[in-house]
């Protein structure tokens, strides 16, 4: 069976000539050849910024680039037809498709409502800093361009627990809506800032039964319409886990399908919080290992002073590898974003070897490492080059990185591991050695089945050949600040 490999098929500033759905359709065969088994697409529905929306300012979940709303018919990424065509093309090449689901909030309301609120201390969301007051807020969503097609549900202030804009006061703040579901916020996984239920825009009220039923109906409609294979759930630390459990369970039952589901719970400090989320949700979803990403960032900025043998310490892939989605970077960590923590280019090949060529975790590759990117934001220009080593690393994962893993994570600056291969994958087996300091070497065991066999560095960083001795051991090498991936010489 082929190793699973996920591709995040977008970045925050996507600006290529072809819209994203057309590019994905045209690239389907190439992605399959590279070894990708699944792609994660950005939110496909209309955002408050219409044709300019990245997708996380969710307006209408049912408008996949079909209706004239927010000054555009198509989304930034294309039309509904182009989206479905891209999914079908990927399916033809046995690539699964994950849809991005933004349930935490809505933006771009169609009508103002007069609502009762209390202002909240942004540093302690449990502290009210005003008495009950009336404001005008954009909390009514009628979707006039869609005119009730697919769903006649109207969102109003009963569907939200908080807003961040008072139109009549021309004021930005966090306002907790006074409603029938109890004063204050819902119980959510994160207690940052006292209670992190509120993130942005109009915060969805999951204590409202009508809201929950509408989102369940939408999930079934979305699957019936698009035939996606799974979902990436955005910002789950701000959402009631009880709703997440309910939504997943009912969706699987209604669609009679075991969806692949990943949750985004951004955390760079506390692996216990991720483990707690897994426990609360009963292991129903994978989680992005943002802690491993953070370790990569520290390693890439720390150079030889970073203890490379500790790169997996306090990460999800160390604690719960079955549910860990490992990644190097994503749209939140890329340059010019709020959570910018982009891995330096010298360390990117090492980081990708660490997620692509090991047993633990399911790796997710970032779009810009495949295609590169050039973009500008607020007068700053960024050029991200595609990673030259990536195709060879992906090929090694697809065909060679199988079998028992032996770790040699035993030096501050030079670590490695071997995979012994298996019978199903011809010539499989690999030895990986990397250094964040000086040139390195290490004796590592591959197994006696490789006795007398010759290994070469498929990345071409080292030119010598390594012959495996009678005990199945070889002495492998890597350059300073580099990685070498040793495979059987053909």
C-alpha cells in the first residue's frame, strides 16, 4: 500500500494566471505521479470579499461560485462547475479531496439588526466592561442573490454569540450578544484570554439547535453536490467540541461514508492541549502538528545551537502519531501572515525528510514548495522558490520509505534513521542522515538482507558509495547543514 501524502493546494496570496480550480484540474496527473494521495482545497464558498476572498471570511456556505453575491459570481478560485471538475479530475487519478470548513464565524451580513450586547475585555473574555447596551450590527444574512435555493435558512442575531463591529457607534470591540442561550460564551477547548470562543466577525452560536441542524443539512448537501472525501475543520479551538462530535457522527451516518477529517487547533506551546482535544472528541479527527512546525522554526533559526535530537520533543507526532498531520509550513505561517514563522530555506529539505521519510504521522506538503510563489502585501514583496529536493523526497516516500524504522537520534547536531524496506515495494529501504552543524557521519543498520549492497545519495549531496557490511550496517555521510537520503544503487 502506498504511503499517504497530503498537499495543501493553495497559499494565502494565490495569484497565478489560471484560477486555482483550473490549475488543480490540469495538474491532477502530475500530482499523482509525484505521489500525492490527497489534496486539501481552500474554502470553496463565497466570502464577504466576494471574488477577492481567501475564503475564511465566510458569507454563504451554499454559494460555491454560482450566485451574484458580494459583487461577484465566481469566487477567487473559480466557479462551482470548475470546482467540481477539479474534484472529478483528481478522483480520476485516485487522489482524495478535502474541503475546508469554516464553522466558527460568518461575515458580510446583509442587514442590520438592533441587538442587546455587553462589551467584553479583549484580554479576559469572561470580564464584561459595560452594562447591557443596544447596538446596530450586521447580523442578518438573507443571501438575496441565492433567493432560498438549496436552503431557505435565514441567519439572524439568535444565531450568533458575539460580534466585533457596532455600525451605529462606528466602533470595533468585542460585544457579547445577550440571547436566550445564557450570558457569556460557550465552553470551548481553549481557555486562552479567559475563554477563546470569540475569534472574529459574527461568532456562531452552537447552543442554538436550529443552527446545528442547518450546518448538518449543509454537510450532507455539500457531500451530495461535490463528492469530497473529507474535511479540514478550521479553528476548532474556538468551537464547541460537542458540536464537532455531533456534526462528524451525523455526517458519516447520513452519507454512509467514513470521511477523512483533520482539525486545525493552532498551538505552539502545549502538546497536552492537543491530546486533550483528541480525548474530548474520541479520536474522531486528525490534528495538524503545529508544535512540530514550531520546532522546525526554532531549528531553522537556531542553526547549530539547536539540539536536533530533540526536534520531536513535545510534539503530537511523538505522542500520538496515528492522529498527527505533520507539516513544514502553511498559509498561516507563510511570510507576511499574522502567524508568520516560515522555515528558513536551508532547513526545508531537512524538515521535509523528517516528515516524508519516517513512519510516524501523515505529511502535508505546502503549495509553494511545489510551485513557488511571488506576491506583494502592503508594499512588501516576497519570492518563495519551489524546493528542488522535493520531487526526489516524494519519490523516495512513494516507493522506498517502507519497513521497520531504526532511529539514531543520538547527537545534538547529527541525527538519522533507517527503513528496512518490505517485500511489497521492490528495492525499498532507505537511510537518512542530516546535520545542522558540521559535516556528519554515522554507522546505521539497515538489515542483513542488504549485505554487500551499494547505497548512493539520491539527493546528490554526497558522491561516495556506501557498501553495507555483513552485519547489515553502513557508514553514511551528510554535508554540513544538509541532508542525504541513501538508497540502493540501481
